[in-house]
C-alpha cells in the first residue's frame, strides 16, 4: 500500500497544528518552513507578528512583509535619535493585509509624523489600525495627538509616554488638556488609554473629556510626576468612574490626590469603584482610607496591584485585609511590591488568597522562606510566584508531610535573596514538580549542587536564570546521560568556564537561547562546544566575554545556520568582512551594553 505524505492532510488541520507549535514557541515555525514548499506557505500564514524591527533590519523589511502578509502587530525598536519616518513609510507601502498594531519601544526620537501620514494613505491600514504605542518619543506635543487621531480614527488602544530628556539634552515634550480633549473628540472607539511620564501636564479636564466622548472606554492608566504643576484630583477620578460604565481597569501613579476643583464631586475618588476588575495604585495613593473605600465599593477585582507603599505595614494591614476579604472570590492576581512586609502579616492575609494564580512580592523587605511556605499551603491554584529581593533573614524550615505538592506552579522568581541557601532551594522545588521557569540570579549562597538537583527534580524547567552566581558549571555529579529540557539559560557574570560550557552542550540539547555575557572564563573552545551540540540554538549573548575572540563569529554561523541572533563580545572589533558574512547567512548582530538585559 502506498504511503500517504503530508500532502493528503488538509491545510486547515496543519494550521491548527502549527498554531499550537507557535503558541509554545514561535521560533518553531522557522524549522517547519524548511520541510516543504507547502509547509513554507502554511507557516508564512501562521506568522502573525514582527517583534523586532529597527534601522538595521530595514534592508530586509520589504521581503519580510512580502512573505508574512498576515502580520498584525509590529514592534519597532530603534537607536536613540535615529529618524524612523522612512521605516514607517516602508511599512505603509508593504501591502500587509491585516496590520492592526504598531508599538514603538523607546525609540528616543521625534514621532514619525510623515510616516503616520503615509500609513493613513493606506486605507487598509487606516481602517484596521487598533493599537498604537508611542513610548519614548521626544518632543511630542498636543498637535501630535491631533495627527494621530486624524490618521487612525478607529484606534482602540493608545499609549503616550513622552521623554523630556536624554542625558543632558532636554526636549520640549508637553501634553496638555487641549491635546487630550481634541484626541477624545475624534477617537470614538477608544477603549484603552495610557498617559504617562513627566511631560503629561493634564488635569481633571482630560478625564472628563475622555469619559464624555469615549463611551467604550474600559482602561485608563495615568502616571504624573509629583513635580507637575497640573494634577488630576479626586473629582476627576470620581467623574470618570461614575460616567464611564464600561471602565473596568484603572492604574494610577500620582502625587497625593487633591480635593476636587469641581463642585460636582462630593465623594471620594474610590467610592464608585464598584465595576473595577483591575486596580493599580502606587506610592502616596496607597492609604488606609482609600483601600477601605475600595473595599466598601466591593468591586469584582481580578487584579490588585499596590506598589511602593511608603508607610509602616501595621498602618494599612486592617484595610488591606478588609479589601482582600471583599474580593476573595474573584481576585486572581495580587502584587504588593516594594513594601515593608513581615511574614506574620502575610500569614494573616493568606486565608483570603485561596483563588490566587499570581503573586508578586518583589522588593518587599522582611520576608523569608516562612512566607513562601505560607503561600504554598494557602494558594493551591498558584501558578506564578515572584519573591525577588525580599531582603529577609533566613528562617528555613520544611515539613514535607504538611505541605501538599502544587502541580499548577509554573514560574518561580526568587532572585536577589541573600538568605537563599542550597538546602532552602531544594526544599522549595520539592513542592513544585511541574516548574517551568526558575530565576535565582544574585542568590550568592547557591552552588552548582542545588542548581543541578533542581534540574533533576523538575524535568519540565525550560528557562533557568542564574546570573551572578559563583558557579563554574551547572552540572557536577551526574553522568553524561543526565539530559535536561532547558531552552533558555541566562548565566551572565558567572564563573562558568569551558568545561561547564561543554556540559551545557552535552546535556542541554534543546537549548535555544544562551546568555553568558561577562563570563570571563569562557573561551572560543567553550562557545563552540555549545554551538556544535545544541542544534536548535538561535540566540547567543557573548557581550563582555573578554576571552572570546570576534574571529569566532563566522565559525559559529557556519556551524549552526539556525543561529539567527548573536550579541558578539565586542561589536567595535568586528571587521566589515565578518559583519557581511554573518548578515549574508541571515544572522542579526546586536550591539548592547554588557549590563543590558536580553529579552
């Protein structure tokens, strides 16, 4: 009987399979596209986003947009002060069928005014554009808000975060009520807006304009400098919550709310918070009074984020407990970051946290492993726990018969904790057998002994961050047959050497992303051990590796064609021949500071 190839399987079935692979890791589509012309065509349709576009990719952009016709979001990064009008103009002429979002990520340049106009001339883009993120533009003015509204009248989500200075250079960025009022009058379908940064000189009038004109408004985020001369008051917050029936998400980082300047507001800003599903308050907004008023409104909160409380915990404990009790049945996501917390305080709150799937306590001093075990016991649905830089004192205890295993937990970030020891870490991971992400960076007491034991006990870990640990290897005791499923390993500023790199190459065969920036004990030999053995390797960071030569670049690319992104040891030492050779192989070279983070 003749075998049936993949040609007898309908395209829509393959699309479902490829969609699942894309959800796991979009980089899988690259391997699939090499199988056959048919798979190339299907995988091209499944590629829905371009996440890193800048001036360096400009020569490749026409081919990328021609190949991937169904791109919906494009994320544009750029070197500071570089003009991006040409890049945006190229996108406007690309023929992309379904472009819905453009996100500018801290380009530190003037808004692409001509580029926006060019995009608006493309009727397909003008009618489909729903999301625009203008983060990090300099010299943005009210007139730019008017231009954005005219060019993209169907926007549903807009973020404005101007930059007023870069180093010693200052720019005339200024957003006022006039610009917001003009914007609101034109964007009738606006659902989400963020007005953030020192250049946002808005008052209650902006909120009134948004609430009055944008009836579908569901999410507002406002961040104003305490130095601002114009501020939102109690009246503005109260007005928008009373007159925006669809408002479910509110994020505020303001100086203390002033009394209302309007006669219409006789209530506190949070009295009418009864429809909120998500609430973020920062610093001086966090008070016992405000939290009690939110609790009294009894909103169906799913997400509560309180960041940077500057008082003593006992001042607010009762109000916080009251709010958590009011939202106990709906709350899933809780952040109490940069607080002065204590283990007993968390223990007292824990009875109201049974439905949480996400907890972030990063930067909250005074917490120890006692809080870890309290949350493990009280939150059986917990999937993500962040307890980074808690600065507590060690209080390690463990009762294996008392603590049930949590099979939901996927993500654990306990980086920056000086109290974390090998024994404590190994006790932690016993509770989470299905862990997939672990960050123990800057936990300086840890050794390779606990790292290796964690990888053995948690076989599903795909990302491990061990930056700044004093380890020369990740494995030490087990035979070469001990293989792990790591896809991402971030080991910056560790003592990893060539022997450790050899072990990584032999035991992490699925590795795709390796960051060993500033690892001074690694040489060319160690790098090539990983490159030769890790067939799926696609991204390496070698910035600051003093004993890795730039000559290795072409050898890496020729040995591993899938290696699409390399951050070389020193970009300035690369010859034109090396750069052209790497680019001709489809590899993207990135120049970053030794201390910048990789995405």
